[in-house]
C-alpha cells in the first residue's frame, strides 16, 4: 500500500449477532410480545394461543394474565425510577415559555 492511503479492515458480523445474555427466557419473550403488540394480558390464557405455543414445541408452563400484569407493573416501576435518576443527573435548568 502506498504511504498516505488508508488501510481498510474488514470486520465480522459478530456485532450484529445477539449474545445469549441478550435473548430473554420464554416468559420474558412472551411479556415483551404482549407489550410490543398491545395484546390483552389474558391472551395467554386462550386455548388457541396455548395450542399454538405447544405446537411450537414449548412444554413449560404458560403464565396467565395476573402474572403478566405483575411483570409489566414491575417493569413500569423500574422504568420510572430509571427516568427519575436520568432526570436528576441531566436536568439542571428548566425553561418555561408562555405564548400569549
């Protein structure tokens, strides 16, 4: 290579592949799906849903609506405390303007 030219380094696709720590357990994935798709919490209790999950090969217990409610509420509490901590560390001045 000539002097002054930039050398290109090829990187692998590893940065795009999630590690096993990034993949939630089955129940965590169901909670994520319920939240992301705005499903009713009792969707997991429907016989057709359970049949679909069983046909995919999952043999563990399928959590119900009450458990989903508790998991979602605990995530809300964590998100709220994270937000308050972020605001406490980043917010110094609040400017309020009024039109009129």
